[in-house]
C-alpha cells in the first residue's frame, strides 16, 4: 500500500481533489469493503465544490481535514487497520 509521511500541518490544510484522485489514493485502504468504497464518495461530496470552467472538466472539491479524519477513524475501526492519519498518502493529492 502506498504511504507517505506528511506533517501535522499538512493534515490541517484543506486539499482540492477530484473524485477520481481521492478514489485512486484511498481505495487501496478499503481492502474491498464496499461500505468504505462508497464512503469515499460521501467524503468527497461533503467537500465544498470549486468553480470550474465548462463541459468536460472534472469537478474539484475541497477535502476537509476533519471529515477525512472521521472517515479514516471509521475505516480503521471497522477493518481493524491501524495506521495513523499522519502516515496516510494524502500529501500527493493537490
């Protein structure tokens, strides 16, 4: 599984992501659990939409750190996966 150590400050900064970017990074951590995969969509939808220009442009939303932490805490609890949010591979999402 990919991982990248990020600083605590990076975890407090909102990230702008497309749904495809978010799914690409987080799906490996869902280990095939359908509810966790579906929750990625919910996590993304809770973000604030960014203005975008025209058809064919993927929608970008602001990924909120607090929402991410709640999603990750539930994944860890249900799957029994123990990796601190600080080592999640979210630094690569721009």
